[in-house]
């Protein structure tokens, strides 16, 4: 396996980067194989980037046949919208540009986001035609699919206020709040999406995932939604690999089934 760090340079930031975890190619194991790329955006309420949703997830997705890329994006309050969105777009553009070198299928780039990172991935999936991304060609930065785990989606009734305060500030205009309320931005061009959350998430209400799934359905976009009956926010893999010893949470065997379910969903890109 190779591990490569690539810096990201955008008009709004110079400090973001991603770590690429790349499977080696072997002569007797499909030496010309192109793999899906999983571009992982960890959560952290747009205040930090959670390590529990970064490298451990990358290792798990490598084992499922992906090349994995963990985005270390800029956060608030120093960096407001659309800084992180441009960084994700630049990362996708770079991965597609290096697809042959990194043995990536350029038509199988999947955004994988958790919590606020889910909002970031879904922003690229829904805002691609808007002026905020006008400096890019759509085919450079288009995601081919999305995996959203307990995502922040809405700035409306069921919002997670802390994430939006970091992303756009507490005094953001109604128009900006509408723009980042992503259930309102879904279109027929939004990529196929795999969603999962828990019924008892007290940080990001389950309605965030439900509203996004409803919007996808209204626009005839393929969607698979799993709502597990119990589990707190931020479970990541829900195994010992992402268990928080300090806070004594993170192991939930039922919820951990999201990964094999997602691996089955991924087969359409293999």
C-alpha cells in the first residue's frame, strides 16, 4: 500500500490536504484493475475534522475494494462557506486527474461523509451547478455516488445549529441558510446516495436523513436509506476500531452492519 499526502490550493485556502491510501497492483492480481475512489470527509461540526471518521474508515473501505482518500478540510469560524466545499471539489478534480496513476475508475468517485462531513459531501452533490462552483467544469468534480452517515442536511426545523454556526455564522442571511439546506437543493443530477443513521441520534435528528431521502425520491434519484433503531451520534464504523475510550462509546454491533450493506451497494461501481 502507498500513502500519499497531497496539498490543496484553492482561491480561499492553502492549508487543506488529503491523504491517499492506495492499494498496490500485482501482476497476478488484475494489474490493470481500476478501483472506485472513496473520498472521505470526516465530521466534526465544521469545527474540527474527526480522526475517528478518517483513517479507520479508509482502512475499512480499502478492504472493500476501494482506493481511499481522507480529506482534511478547513473549518470555522476562520473558514466559512464555501471554503471546505472548494477544497472537496479540488480534491475530486485532482483524484480524477490522477486516476490512471492511482488506479482509480474516474467514473466511480464516491463521496463518503459523516455528520458535518456528510453535509460537505452532499453540498458537492447538490450545488455543483451553482455559481459557487463556477470555476470548475462539472465533469471534473462530479461525484458518481454518495455515502452519508448520520449527515447534517437541513438548516430548517431539524437543524444541528452548531454546524451551521461554524459554516455560515450565526447572522447568515436567509438566502444563504436556504442555499446550505440541502434537502432544498436536490435535483435530478444529484448522484445516487446511500444513507444511514439511527432513530435515537440526539445531535443530528433522524429527520435530516429522511428529508434528504424524500427529496431524492421526488427527483427520481436512486437512494438506499437505513435507519437503525438505536445508537448515539458519531458511531463511525461502530466497532472497536473507532471506539472512543475516553468517552466510552462507539461500539454498536447492529449499527456496524452499515458497512457490509454499503459494500453491497458499492458493487454497482466495481
